[in-house]
């Protein structure tokens, strides 16, 4: 029996417009979370060759296995991309996640932080953030939360806090899922 629940991840823009959906993700059961991850009530999902649908309706399939981490109440989320050269973390500055009935949703606020396998880090899409801040009229309270979320994310990376302290942890989630669930249903 597959202990992993199938979930959909949906990201939206500030105006409520759908941005992107990851259609096949597998929720790691709470009892299988690493103790440090369980202590922060992290929500951990796995995907491999998942169909992705853009707001335009265009569909494509992800090519890199991934472990996605949401930390309740935090203004960011983390996607650990399990690449042959090492784990690359693609982090979205975003509203806290909302989960209901197998669907996880958040608002994407454009700014992204990439932590490469060699440990280097880059903030990207500042121009997109500046444009959308004007387009969607981000309120001051939201801009403040975005800035705080970006700062907390950068500090978490610099201080090698979970889930950035060990690539082994995110790889083990994927390996265990493949072993127990046969890689999930496609």
C-alpha cells in the first residue's frame, strides 16, 4: 500500500490569477519526516517527471526529481532539485502555504533565491518583482512580509539551517519514496 498521498501544488499571482500547477506530487507522511523537519511542521512533497501546467494552458513535464518543502507561516518555499552534479535549491519568496483536500496553494511574489550545489547563492528576478510590485500594487504590508521572507530565507541558507544543512536528507526522502511507493503512480 502506498503511504504517500497524491497532491497538487498551485501557485498564483497577487491578483488571484493562476501562475503554475505541479500536478503530481507525493506528500511525505508526517511519521516519515526527519526529526528536525517534523519539529518545524514542514510539509515535504516529492515529484519526479511531474506534469506542469502554466497559466497559458501549456503543459510540460519536469525533468529533474524534486523535493519541495513548505514551512508553515514562512514567506518562502524551497524546491530541492536532485541533479546529478548535486542538489540545487530553487527557493520562491511567496506567501505562506495553504493546504486543503490534497491541494497546496501559495502566492508567488517573483523573487527567487538559488542555492547552487557548490554552496553559492544568488537572488534572481528582482526586475520581475519590481515590475509586478507596480502592476499588482503590492500593499506596504505585503512588501514588508516579502522583504522579511527574503531575509529569513537568505539567513537560513547562510547559516545552513534545515533543509539546507544536509543534501542527504532531501535525497533520502526521494530514495525512500522510490523504494516504498515504486516511484508513485504516473
